[in-house]
């Protein structure tokens, strides 16, 4: 993949060997007043029209995927942590286990999908670019993928139900 060749739009179409399509797009959800989270939205479109098609990459053979899940939360600011005339809260994100006990609201999003080679190493990451350019990113650099995933929970599709059971509603 040419690293300068990024999808220009907010929707990335993926086609499997059997000819089926899925779409990945950038989206956001309002969780509460002044709190929104950004995520990937997965769709099952019919084949995209010619104007929507351009080949950005061919994925090397992969053995598995990991769902990249980012938890974002708001917590009360500690005294002196923010200027007195600002809202006295801090928004942060990371792994589910990073959420502090004093968080007042939290949300979990599908932030990306990592494709793993048969040896377990990442070959591609498709992720959101949170509130910067509002698009879907494709990364193939091993170090960039590992750095991105390190800040989140990376869960296999088989382990996802058990992981999701931890969520407090």
C-alpha cells in the first residue's frame, strides 16, 4: 500500500474473495451533554457504484482479526487540574480497565480492526481518525499499528462476548 494513498472519504468499502461487500465509515454518538464518542460503523451495502470505487490496498493473507475497542470517559477534575473558570471535568480515553472509579460517564466504541498475519503480527489497521479529519484511516506500518492498539483493548471476535460482559450499564 502506498502510505500517501489514503481513502479521501468517510466510507471505506471492503470486498472479500467471494465478491461480498462491507463498508466501514466514521461516525459519532452523543453520549451526554458535551460528551460524544467517535467510532467505526460497519454496514453491509450492495456493491458500491463506480464513483465510490478506488483500490487503495490489497490485503496480504491474514489469519485473524482483533477488534480495537476504545473506552472514553469523563471524570471530575482534581483541584487545580483545570483553570477555575473552566468546566471542572477531564475527558480521557484508553482501555476499559483504565476507567477511574470516579468517572461520571463512559462509552465504548469500535475504534478499529487489526488484521493479523498467520504469525500473529499485524499487517493492517483500519481505524477512525478521531475528530481530526473525520475519516477512516488505513495503516500498514507495524510500529504505528502497535502504538495505536496499545492505547485500546484489542479483542478477538471469539473473546468479545466475555469482554462485553464486563460493561456496566
